[in-house]
C-alpha cells in the first residue's frame, strides 16, 4: 500500500506545473493624482504619477483603475493610462 501511495505522489509531483504570477503594466499619459476611491479625493501621502511613469493595474470599477506606483496605491481614470501590457512576475 505504501509503494502505491509513493508512486501516486511521484506521479502528481511530475505532472504539477509551477506557479506563475503576472500583472498588467500601463503608462501614464499625463501627470495624474492617485485618489483614495473612485471620484474621491487625493491624500497627502499619495505622490502624483508623472507623465510616462509605469503603474501596475490591480482592479477596475466603472472606468476607474486601482493601481500601484512606487509603493503607493490609489484610483485613476482608465483614460489616463495607455500602452498596457501583461508582464511576468509581480510589480
């Protein structure tokens, strides 16, 4: 019985695929402020995103995207981002 369990465990290990992570990276088309919620306000701890900076997209809500930029996060309008592409790894 233990040989059978060992054989099944070995077969499962051989057929398992490694975990992979990805995120979507976008470029800001103008200087934008990170907001604390869609149509909300900015916060002094949020640094603005400069034109051409890269942000990592995380979530979407009614035309607003939740993004991460240099360790800070917030909401921006989808229309303020361009050149989005899928990237391997984590931001």
